[in-house]
C-alpha cells in the first residue's frame, strides 16, 4: 500500500467516524430521513474532498478536530448533490457506489429531503463554535462553501449540464461547466484548510489554483472512465453522457488528447504547490492519483 493509499484510508475512516458522531438520530415520524442520510453518506466512495480538507489543514497546523468537522461538512454537501443528481428529474440513476441510489431505496420524496437535510446540516456544522473558536473563520467557511455549492458554483454547473442536453457546447463552455459543477467544491476543500489556519492570501491562492487544475483533471478522467470503464469497476452506470448526446472532453478531444490534457493539468496543479515544499507531498500524490485511477 502506497503512502497516499494509507493516508486516504486513514482519513476516510476518521471522517466516517466524525460523520457518524455528527449525524442526528431520531425515532419519531421523522426517523426515515435520518435513515436515508446515513444510507447515502455511509455508502463509501473515495472521500477525496474530505481528504483535501484534512491534508490542506495540516499545512497550517490546524487541529484535527476542526479539520475533520470541516471535512465532514464538505462530504455532506457532496453527498447531497449526488442524491439529488441521481433523481429521475435529473440524471435518473439507479446505482451509486455499487448500491441502489437513495430514491430507489427510500422513494423520491424522501431522497429530496435527505439531500436538503445533508446540505443544511453541513452549514450548521461549520457555524458551530466547535469547528473553530474564531467567529470570523466560521463565517469565512460558511461564505466560501455557499459560493462553491450554490448557483455560481455546483448548482449553476448542474443547470448548465442539464441545458447541455439541448445544445452543442464547445470546449470553453464544457470547461466552465465542469469548473462550476465539480471544481468549485474541490477548490473549497483545498481552501478550507487555509481558512481554518488563517493562512496568508498567497497560500490560499496557491491552493485554489492547485484545486482548479486538479478538478479539471479529475473531470476529464471521469469522462475517460465513463467512456472506457465498466459499471462493475465504477459502481455506477457508464456511457450516460454519450447516451444523452452531451458533449464531453472526450467527445470533443478524443481519448488520446483528453488523457494528455488531464496529465498536463495534473502537472500544472503540482507546480502551484512549490511554495509549500515537501509539506505538500501528499497533495502532489493526489494530483497523480486523480489521473491514474481506474474507478
């Protein structure tokens, strides 16, 4: 097992424990939504975004408790987006992480509420003094996550993705779509450690630049896996974008050029970390992992 694999596994376990502790439990009529929240968020996955939060926080000697709470909040937002994206009104998927999607398991209405609950829970965690003693830091986290997740970020990107079914997008439009839909939450995940650590602007900007290149490399690799991968390996349906007639990095660039672009972006991402020297080696490993993964 490589250094990165060990670190990913350790962080995934720690974040899972933190989410288990933070998720509410109820036995009244509302209990089904809590069951759905746990089902969706405990289904596994790479936990890449929480890992980026924790690893970026380590650059600035942030306490483990603060980093894990912020990491859990990010994963809740990410999971909410998956629950809603899988709905029949959106991507209409019935498999996620190798398991039935939330709406298949619990029904559409409950799945909508599960997503709503995870999203609001995330902001409650960031606003809690247990995440950081400084209210300005907590406000900065809430504001940055709202921007990354809302209409100017992830939600706006999803809207563009839906519109893409009815029109032809060029490479510039696809890049903007993916920066918003995928890249902004990845960027927040990297920036969160700097916010928690009250880092200098130069450090925040370096991490954000790293994350933007990383996010695009991640999405191009996702497009490649959707074209070349298998449902068994990925734990979800493949070929969806092609089936919907959507333009992707692969459909425009071709497999070889798309792969070369992903590798170039990974190299660019790594270059942004020079000012952190060897302290950022795990983040460098992530950039390589993102373009080499097979699922």
